[in-house]
């Protein structure tokens, strides 16, 4: 019985401690070790690796069907609400993020695209951001892409002549719902040289938390998809220029659940006490002593 009491007390202590602490996260959104790889769909010719805390390389090799992509996102679930790790941004607050990119191609044949964006879900059903098209290993053009309820919006061409290295930018304005996308040919800069916007697009989304992601895709807009060779998209130096990310974490134990656990443990405790009283084991409980006195009073003349 001592084991049972010890187990109950330990369980209560753990529950109370978990309730008191709530969610805890110490890592930063800028640490790519906290990001999660996503593939849509998975393909043996697409791969990704975390080179270090500030750099990830996405690769495509050989023939890869159109609309096949691989990337990383800032939370570990299908959405910010369903995530138990990583970070996202509240849709109620403005923010501005940026990331450097490099394209390295070796005899690559076909059309690829690399991009950076924000959205409500891992599938990009509600999302927006800039992208760079690369044909036969050569930078082709910058554009802005977006989707609303999984419907692709008309792309927006923008920016200077495409470059194989530079920096992508995404700025979200909570007041208007605008998603502003931009690019700068110089890495590590604090602002884009060219930008455009999907005005008010977030107002057509669901109002959920916004995760950040980047990707490499085999594409087929105008030109055929990747058919041979290799192409690497290196993303590095992710930076939060404005705003405060939110740490994704499982819900802390609720008050009702905590009290249910306490009441259950009390029930087990009392049951154990009455059980010990009936068997006479141990030093006895107050109830057992009271019962003994009552028995003696009934038998005394």
C-alpha cells in the first residue's frame, strides 16, 4: 500500500508541476534545428538537410515530376494550432521576416522554383510570398505567389533581373491584411530593393496563426519540369526584422483535469485507508480505531 500512496503522491506532484510551469521553449525561431521538413509529395529525387543552425540545403536530382516540392516550416504540425514545437506569428500582430538564398546548379535541365512565404497551414492552402524561377540552372524571374482556400491566385512578376543569390522578404500588416513580398540581390540586408503586395489577402484566410516556410519545387509553368542534373537551393540567415514569434507548445494541463486527478487520488487514498482498517494491517487509521471502540462499547456489560 505504501507503493500505491507513493505513486499517487508522485502523480499529483507531477501534475501540479506541469500545471504550474505550462509550456516551456528556450530555442529561437532562427535556429533551423527547430524547423520541420515537409514534402509534397515525397520523391526520391528530392532531399533536404540541416547544414547547421542557420543554413539548410534543399536538393533536386534527376527527373522530378512537376508540382513536387520539398521544404522546411517553422512549426512541427499541419498548422500553428496543431503544432507542439517550433514557432509561428500571431495573425493579430504585424511582422517582417527575411532569408538569404543561393542557387547552385550542375547540368540541371528543366524548370525549378524556390520560394519563401507565410501561411496558415503546411499545405499552403492559405499562403503568400516571393519565388524565383530557375530554368536549366539559370535564374529566370522573380514573382509573388499566393493561394486562398487552396485556390492559386494570379502570379505577380516583380523585381530586378533574377539573380542566383540574394535575399527574400515577407512583411505582414495586421491592420490591413496585406502580405508584402520583396527581394534584394545583396544578402544580409535589412530591406528589399523591389517589392509588391497581395493587398488584404489575409482577410480572405481563416485568421489563424502564421507559420513561415521555404521550398524547392519542380515546376512546369511554360517550360517542362526537371528532367536531369542536380540543383541545390541553399537557405540561410533567417531573420526576424519586426515582430515577435510565438512558441508552439502542447496545451498545459487544464484546471478541471488537474482537479479530477486530485479527486481521483483522494478516492484511492480513502479506499486504501478503509481497506487497511478492515484488515487491521499496519498502524491503522482513525476510522479503524473508532470502529474498535464502538465494538468494545457494545460488548461491555
